[in-house]
C-alpha cells in the first residue's frame, strides 16, 4: 500500500513534469517555424523565384517561408538585368530570448526542439529590396571607378 506522503510527492512530481513539458519549445509555439518574407523591387512588377520552389509573378509579394532554411532568390523583369540574392537563416534577438527562457525554466528539450525547428531564427534580409537596372545602366555602373578609400593618416 502506498502512503499518503508518497502519493502526494508522486502527484507533485507528475505536475512538475507536466508543467516542464508544456513549457518546452516556447519559440516554436510563440514564433512558429515559418515567417512572412517580402520582396520589393524598383521598378515593381518583377518576377521573383526562390531556390526552394516558391515564385511570384509580380513584386511586391510576400511568401510564407520556413525560418530554418537559407535560400537564393532571383528577381527579374524583361528589359532589366536579373539579380540573385542569398537569404540567410540566423538566430534572431527574439529567438535568443526564447532560448534563454528555455534554459532558465529547465526546458532543455524545448531548446533542442526550437533549435532544430528553426523557430529561433529569422530570414535576413527581410524585406529584400531590389533595384533593377537596365543593361545600359549596368554597363555604365561597371565603367564608373570606385571612390578611393579614405585613409586615416592624411593631413
């Protein structure tokens, strides 16, 4: 027969385990594993295609993307030079705070879930702002010499 004291301790332990498990993966629950990613262009109306299979016919546009995965995006419009940009996935300030909360509350499992799900990360840059140039503008920019670097020793 189980004594009342042992039964109470067991009930408390069960409650604490339940609370700890419910706090696990805070960022996954509060921030989610996806985020909105926006592409803007000058001129507007460019096509945007990502390396992970997303596409929009005319900018500005917004995709729902996984926070976890970096990708490349190509922005193109007839009469303009296409541009490809790398979008990175890295820990955000809010993600770092969520990870710290997991560690402080004892949710090591939650921290691992958040880290592997990408919930701690943000896609950068977001929004992606692209200025497309015509071939003539691109050629003119290539011919223009870069400004000389400033030196600290001149008087």
